[in-house]
């Protein structure tokens, strides 16, 4: 059966900015984001999937967008990629419970293939429309470090010319946080076909995340 796009309707909005609350707090942002219609991705998605974690987190990890399981659950990183991230953080010596996780885009973009919903990469307009939510999350939490998981998150924060393959594992100063670092998205491990490729991708992810305890003071 051919793939069918579910993003056929359109609205007149091109930014989430009108939905941002004044004097935002994390609870206010979470509540306001549920109503967001800043781009067309809200139309087929089950719900907005906002970030989750401690409001005092020193580290924010940003992925691309929620997947199928996240869209249903309403929570970020609860699917297969989230399980890879959890394991990698343990192996890297980073306490997962102290990390705030979110995505650059807050709605699940997909195409239907039969009864399955297949991930579709957000385009630049959708990334730009959702950027106010990400900026507001980071401004409210004020982390020391933002970790971009994959190219979409990295380019949303660092600009369209940023290349994860060239600069992964390196720390950069940024207006939004003291430091920003990029690494591969955990889903890259899942996409690798051969076992050796999966091992290499996972080792790269752990190698990059292992730099965090050396750079950021963790714990109480």
C-alpha cells in the first residue's frame, strides 16, 4: 500500500510565538503548549509532547521530535530510542533522573503506511515554528549544558550550517546556555543494519556523552 501523507490541511500560523505565556514558568509552558497550533503538525498528531524532567536540571537533552510511542504516551523519549539513551547515559556516567529531555519539534510528523505511522523529518519551517517553545524551555530552566541529539536539534539551536559529523562531542558557548554540545541521535543506533554498525554508533554516542561529567559538575 502506498504511503499517504496526513499533513494535507493548513492553517495561517507559522510560529508558536502567539501561544507562549507571559512570564513563563515550566508548568505554564506545558499547559500552553497543549493548545499550540503554530504549524500544521498539530492537526494529525495525538497531542503535544513537551519536555520532561527536573525544573532545576543542569543538562537539557534535545532530540528531533516525538515518535509514535511518545505521541501516544504524551512523554518524550519513552520509545526504543529513549531506551537506547537511558542505557547510554548509564554507561557514560550521567544520572538520567537529573536530565531534562525534550525535542526541537513538539508534535509527531509522520506518513501512514497501512496501519503504521512512519516518522517523517520535520522541515525547516516546522522547526522554526516550534523554536519558541524550545527557547522558552531553556530560558526557564537555565541549564549549564544543552546536548543536541542529532542534526535537527543541532541545527535548530546552532544554525543550519552546523554539522554533527564534524563537531560532535565538542563544547561551544551559546546565548541560550553556558555550553552546547551535539552528538548523534540514539535512533541512529536503531537504524544501523549490521550488528557491528550498531556497536560503532552506540560507542560514538557513549563517547560523546562521557564528556559531560568531565565538563559539568553533576550531583548535589
